C-alpha cells in the first residue's frame, strides 16, 4: 500500500501538473520561464511562498533540531524576516521585469548596469549556487525514498530516477508546471505533517506536545538552550544570529526567487503574498515537534540517518497509508523546487550566456536551448549529488554564503545611483574569495566572534569594495539607472525603448 499511494501521489501530480500547464497555452520563452507573467494570488502564493516547503524544510530543519536541539529553532525566524525584506524588494523586482521585459536575475543586472558581460558573469555564479541548492533537494529525495522504501536500490539510483522525473515534470510546461505541482505539494504536506504531529506524543510515550518538550528537557537538557547538543561554536549564539541575518538578505538574490518574482500578475499580488507569507513559518512548529519526538524514540542517529530522523520516526510509528502519503509528499517536496532550480539555471544560461554569444537568437531558439539546458543541468546536479555526503544544513549554509554575495549588487542598485558594474563585480569576487580561500577566510573570521557564519563578514567586505570601486569607476547611464530606481530619473531623461535588453 505504501508504494502504491506514493506512486499515485508522485506520478499523478507530475502528469496532472504537466497537462494543466500545457492546456490552452502556447509555450514560448516567456511562458516557459515566468509563466507568461500571469500568476494571480493563488498560484503566486504557492510558487513563491511555497518555496518554503522544500526538502530542507522537511529534512534539513528536522535534522538540525534532532541533532542540535534549540539551535534548530532559527527556522522559525527565517520566513518572517524574509517577508519583511520581500515586501520592499519584490515589487521593485517585478516592476523592473514588467517594464523592461526581464526574465532572469542576469537580465536585471544586464539592464541595470547596461553591461551584458556582468549579467553573464553573475548568471554563471548563480548557476553554480543553484546547483548546490539542487543537491539539497536531490539528497533529500534519495533519503525519503531509501528510508521509507528500504535499501532495494542504492542512493545513486534514487537520485538518477529523481533527476529524470524532474526533467519530465518541467519539460512540458515550464514554470506553470511547477506552480500546479506546488499547490498539491504544499496542501498535501501540511495535512500529512498535521496528522503525524498530532500522534507524535503518543508514539513518544508522553502526554501532548508539552510532554514532548518536558521529556527532551529531562533526557537531553542541552537541547533546550544554545548552543544545543553540539559542543564548540558550530551552533552557538553568534552562529545562530549571523545565519538568521544572512538568510533573509540572501533570499531574494537567489536567482530562482528572483525569476519567480517576475511571474506575478501585478504588484498587488506580490504585496499580498509578502503580507501573508509569515504564516508559512507556523508549519515549522510541526517539524520541531516531530523532530523532538524522534529524538526521544530514536536517540543517537548520526550522519545520513540523522538527516532522515523524521522519516525514520514516521516509518516506525505510523500506519502504511500515512507513510505512503508522506513518501508521495516527499517526492513532490523535492521535485517541485528542483524543477524551479533547474528551470532557472537553464534560463540564466540561455538568456545571459548563450544569447550574449548569439545575439540573433529568436525566442523559439532560446526555448529550445533552455529545454536542452534542463536536461544537461539535471545530469550535472545528479552527478554532484551522488559524489557528496554532507548534512543538509551545512549545504544550505554554503548556498547562502555563496549566493548572498550578490546582495550588495542588488540592494545598492535599488538604492544608489552611483553603483557601477565594475564595482558590483569586484565586490562579488572579493566576497566569494573571503568564503573560498582559507587565508582570507581565516582573517575575516578572526575579526568576528567565534561561531559567526563566514558569509556575513564576507558580505561586509563585499559592500566596502563595491562602494569604493564604484566611486572611482564610470556609472551607468540614466536609462540603466531607471531600471532599478525609476523614481530617481525623470521620465524625460529616459528615451523610449532604451533598455539594454531591447536594443
């Protein structure tokens, strides 16, 4: 029964999503990449806010709570802080996209700095970051399938199957396929988690959710406070605060969030979404309750087993039909975000790298190249995932460390006329060097309290370099400035059709 239910949920959602996406729509590059800029509040809610429901949310967050205790509670703050920033920044992103025909983050940087070369370089940087992010999703999916279905197939084969499923899912309808899949994913996962959470106390042998917290405090007292059950500085107060701050800063420079922002029908849709998005953080309470129940019933899990602690708890303490529903939801939780990630990567490559080399590429040619790109990038993502064995939280920290270095380029482009393409690139390069090169990494961390996530001091260095270099290099023209700061440039100073993407 478990296999049948999971198969029906997973495959059925893929097929239905693809059919609904393709129905009555002519697939061109705009429909493929940003859903034709037509998503109303319902679809946009699920495709953007629903990015909260990923395998990291399901497994990474539960692993963090299971392994560290209170240190994992940072997840409750990420969505709220991200929404506060998103209320200001996402409408600006959407307006720039609508006005200038933008479809990718690389398109924005190209237009804002009148520098196609910068769009190409930052697109490649974003692709690398998103391939790391896809590792989180595919690793999570292989854990779901292996833990709930057993070791009949190796983890490698589960990842390969997942990669093929993503290609099939996204190939037909692009962003719209992902949006329809996100609706099913989020509703199903919420229902399943509620069912599991309300039976968790009984499975742990205590009375109610309060009993779970009381039992954890007795049996694992370190789990109730920071730094949790881990020793040293790996999850102390400074780690907690620095990662909690870095997450919302980096959230909307993640290229897939940027691209999804272009899919909304209007600014009102965007703002409504940001107002209600913090409600999504409430579902993390369910994850925390289940993770702590798993700690009580299955203590001592390490490595990949700790990553799958929530799944092990459900497998051992839930009926087959509920395990099957969780498996089906788990498949979608990995497939839908991975589909958006690979769609974004392929569109970045097509629009900002391929189109730079072949400026005469038509929309039809761009669509063809983007579809091929999904297949190639899926293969790369599978290869990366099968050669790594890292805790999901560590992968996510690496993602935000890397992608967060695009934040100064974005935020300064919305706030400061004088920021330049050369300044933005130098800032990104120096910030990335602070993360990648051990001597600079050590020097930056030596200036910070122990436990600070390296992405934060690297971000400060990035900002300083961006500002200093911008002050001594030539700023972009008025038309380019108007892409990110239309209110700062009189309309009379911006010639019609002057966007760099429109020739």
